[in-house]
């Protein structure tokens, strides 16, 4: 299974970015998906998650600004980020967790998001 992110970049405060995560080698419906981020020297933290049935969960910092969605036919997961703040600047990682008794985890390589004027 491969997990590959795209869509990071530079945006001004208040702007928007859409991150995409493509999963290959498996069927997306079998995976719960999430977006995490990790700033230098800090622990990786959950930003948003979506179960294989479509239930979503957001960090308090993301609520009302970010939206996670999945397209099981395209094997992709997206994170729409609006009203971006300088504090959102960091590397974002896509995470896949298999649905089952013993979950298997995969991480993407990360994509950089920079929020700056």
C-alpha cells in the first residue's frame, strides 16, 4: 500500500489550500483515513479523520475551517483548508489505518504547508 500526499504550498493568511492523498495498492473503503501535522520539535497531532463509513472527527483547531472528505471510487482523501493561519504552517501527513482486528498503519511522506504574507 502506498500513501502519497499532494497539494501543499504557500498561501497568505486567510487563504485556502486543498490537500489530496492518493492510496494505491488497496481499496480505500478498507481504510480509515486521517490527516496529521507535525511542527519541528513537536509531536505529530491529528488534524482530521474520516472513518471508512464516512464519520468525521476534527481537532479543535480545525473545526469550522477544515473539511475532510473521501472518494472511495478514486481512492483519494482530501483536506480542504480555509481561513488558514500562520499557526497552520507545518508538514501535513496522510495516514491510513486498516479496518480490522489488528490495524495496519501507513503514512505518506508529508507535504509542506506555509502560511505567510
